[in-house]
């Protein structure tokens, strides 16, 4: 058994250096005969909201590499971060890739391993916790699936500047 973990890459573009490195890494994991798990622990993408084709097209090669790993038989688990959210309908419903928003415990060999994105690492960050409580509401999730991905992506790019 071998489990791989990735977190907080904040990929903005498929052609950036870290995206290319991630693709190389994902291909390595797919070919690793001992690999059993791939855990994506949130903020893999700097912005991905909902299941819009905009984000799928923007990161198509990475999406295809993750799906290939799943098809190879590895258990792939995706934790939403605060930059990639409301993606359950895309990853879980379309590709049966488990998707979580909160901490989960997984048996890995003789250990029980608790995993999460880390949103609660600082319980005193009241501003962030307030923000998280808003973005995790079901109404916001519905909005994420309703609004055009181009609008969300452009708003996100403006906000990151």
C-alpha cells in the first residue's frame, strides 16, 4: 500500500510550471504499481467553483490525469478547499471520486489517518470562519451551479489581483 497526498498548489493556469509538474507527478502515480490512494487535500486549483465547463476546459489535462488514476483502480479522494469549492457534483457525481468538505478519517494500513484541507487550523481566525460559513451555505452552492463559469472565473481573477 502506498498513499500520495497533494495540497495547496493553487494552480492558476494549465501552462504554469506547477501545473506541468503536477501532470508529471500524476502520470508517475498512475504508473506506480504500489500506489493505492491519492488524496487531493484542497486548493489544488486557485479557483474552481461548481462544475462549470470553464474550469474543466481550463484544467482538462489535469482532470483527465486524475480520472485516469481513478480508472486504474486507485482510491481517489478530493477535499474541497477555500479556492476549489462546491465541486462534489463534478468529481463525485460524474466520476465517483469521493469528495468532502470537512475532516474525515481513513484507515491506511495499521493507522487511522485524519485528513482535511485545514480550514479550521486557526480557530481564532473569526473573519475566515465567518467567510467559510457563508461560502459553504447550500444557497451559495446552488448559485455556484447556476452562474456561468466564465463569470465566476473572471470575478475570481479580478479578486486575486
